[in-house]
């Protein structure tokens, strides 16, 4: 059976050449990057080269990059680290209702610790309401954290404008760019962003390694205590192989972004056209243009996403209902709910997230497999009967 993987926002297949670059560090080059001997120096040099490559992907200075265990840790470090560092200045933070749970639950944790958090809403396309954000700012606001691009629907947020607003008021600005990094061009040189999280496994690198960009002068308190690793901001022996893999994946992404944006946008829109030409009552979730090139989230009226996912899986097609964290529960997606999607319709949504390996043949396979599944499920759905 053909296998079609279209769940690249959950994770990507690591590139062969990235794995090759990592292997020596699991074998002969096993030094600790903090050791002074030749083994250690080899590891240190490789970590620093990877740091420069990640910095180039973002357009920042290499000494402003801190390696972490992934996007989740980078988000936790940014949010808790700034809250701890600035608590004498204020106790209020602003975020967005459709953030990843790494951000939302860090904020919830801080609420228990006594901080106040405003969760700003989004419009029907998933774009943050800037007016609401502006009026949420108080003299006690110490941090604004809003994602660059949403993982479920792909909507791209106006981070430059938000950053400018924050800067005018002297407020620290963090963005979770885990879905944006390596997918769309980024140049932070002149962007008003203080902290930015990324994760290697979302751009064809290894799992378990990520980074936090911390602009020089940003006050932050470490969340892991131990040795003097990573400019004393993140203790723990460096994951040398993972970091090397992340660096190489970043270097390749930087070169390939323009070409990949074109290829994936074309394929995504081809897939959408194919689906809508054969299936009635399908709606896109997310912004039509301000959207990640690889992401297509659609809802099929009268249905439940989980059953579509399972039926597609039987055909060898891997997609998801949105975020990997909420699947398995019947809770409606917090993202679609915040976008104001009718509660009866939030369940019937499917996310196709394409990747560099996907071909037109993959899209054709999906376009052929999906209509009979949708028809069968709709024939079984009591809502479908009523809706006619
Ligand atoms: C995947 C993801 C994360 C978490 O990154 P991990 O490296 O898997 O911990 C955070 N934010 C967003 C938007 C993501 O898509």
C-alpha cells in the first residue's frame, strides 16, 4: 500500500544527510563540549558551528542562541524566565488564545504563582485582535508572547506589529516560531523581537533539540540549574549530536526556503482544489493568504475528524485533527473554538500538513481516497440526515 505522510506540523522525517552528519558524534566524537582536551574541543567546535548556522537561519548573532531540549523547553524558559526576572517590575502578561500548549500551560502555571495573564482573542481566520491586545496593555505588563504561525490552521500572526507595540511600551516580546522557522523566510536583524523559540524536528532535524534566541540585554532567569553551559542560561551537558543535526538542518532550510515555499504552496492549493471539486460542504480553517505554505486545515460538515483520520490511516494516509496533544480526547480544538467555529463543526476538521517529500502523486492519491470515505461517514451521520 502507498504511504502518504501529511502530518509534518506534528513532526518531519529527518533528512538522510542530517542523520549522516550526526552519526560521528554518537561514535568516535563522544567528547563533552565542556572538556578541555581534544575530545572536548572537537565537540565544542561542532556545537559552536551549529550555533552559527542556526543564527544564520534567523538572521541573528550567534551568541544570542541558546540550545534547549526542544520547542517546549524554549517556550518554558522564555516565559517563566522573563516572568521571574521582571516580577519586581510587574505581574501581568499577555498571550493569545490559540497558542501551543507549551505557551498556554506555562502561562497557566504562572497564574497559579500569582501572575495575571490576558488571553487575547482571534478573528474568524485565526489572526490575533490587535485592538484587544493594545487595550490589554497596562503599566504592569512585563511580557507579551504571541506565536509566529499557528500549528493547527497555519495562520501567520502580525509579529512585527506586535513587537513594535511592545517596544513602544518597553515590554519584552517573545514569539513561538516553532512552526515558522525553516518554513518561511525570517530575518530578525531589524525585527522588534526579544525572544524566539524554534525546534529542529519541525524542519527535518532530530527530535529533542531546539533553541531559544535571546536578544542581548534581555533579562531572563535560567530554569535549569547546574553547570555553566549555554552562557549560563541553560545548564546540562550539550546534546552534541542533536545540536549538530539541528545546525545542518537549519543550514539546508535557509538555502531551500524560497523554492520550498513555492513548491508547497502549489501542492497545497492543488490538494484543496481536488478535494473541493469532489466533496461538497468543505470549508478552510485559517487565513486564506496569511498562512503557512504547507498547511491545509479543512472542515467537513456533519462529521467527526477522528473517524476521517482513522479511515485515511487505513489507506496509508497520515493526517491529524489538528494538534497532536488534543487528539484522543473529544475536546474541541481550542484554536477552532477561539476562531468562533460553530461547536457542531469544530469536530469535523482535518489538518493536512505537507512536507518536502510530498509529490503531486501523493495529492492525487488523497484526492481519490477521500471522497468515498467522506460519503460513507456522512451516510452514517445523523447530522447529515438532518442537514438535508
Ligand atoms: C511542536 C511545537 C512546539 C513544541 O516543540 P517540541 O520541540 O515538540 O517540544 C511548540 N510550539 C509549536 C507551535 C509547535 O508546533
